[in-house]
């Protein structure tokens, strides 16, 4: 009987403690702080690198060949490349690359310098097109522009193309 009273006393004490302090004494719950929850749920994505487009380096010889082939297809006389015209083209391309010049700069620089007629076409490639098609796209742009196309259709006997970076200039001379 003593055992029964002792057992009932323990049960009574346990029930009293459970009611008084809740189940946390018998079944403690783990304590998780806000920072533990917050840090464990944030996932920082790995940045995806953005590919840098390769700069366009234009090929004067390829553009020259395309222009000559176009002239032949139009039954126009092929241009003759000579040192003076190429010197002017190589000088002029620097103006376009350095200061994004305009055609007025050409007239100012060369208008009265030579006793013969000069003209120019200049273009900058800003599109990242298929590398094998860049120079063709430049010629197409010249042909689509009334002013540039008129110069290409004019019967200048001499011409030279110079390219630097993404600029090309074609100088035309009539002497």
C-alpha cells in the first residue's frame, strides 16, 4: 500500500508539474533563433558571367574585293588602287576613329589641297553580325544610302579603302 501511495504521489506530482510548466519540461523543444532560420533559407545564386562581344576588326582587303566584285556585276569599271589615294585613305581613317568625324571634316581637310576631285564614303560597323558577313553588310549599307550609293556609281578611276577598328573609309579620286 505504501508503494501504491508513493506511485500515486509521483503520478500526481508529474501531472501537477506538467500542468504548471507545460510539456516543455518533459519534452523540451529545440530553440532556433531568427537568424538561424533566416540564414539557412537564403541562397545566394552564383552570378552568371555576361559574355563580352568580341570587337569587330574590319578587313579593308575583303571590303575592297566586295566593292570591286559589285562594280563588275553592275558593268562599272574596276577601281585602280594607287599610293596617293591610299595615303589619303590611311590619313582620313584616323579622323573617323579618333573623333567620329563627319564628311564636312573631309571637305575642310582636303577640299583645296589637291588639283583634282576627291570623294569619300565612311562607315562604322556597330552591329555584331556573323563575322563572315560584316564587310558585306557595310557594302550593303553604302548601297542602301542614296549619297553613298551615288559615289559608288560614279566613274572615279582611282580608289582605296582603309579600315581601323570598326571604321572603314573609301577614298575616290579622279585624276
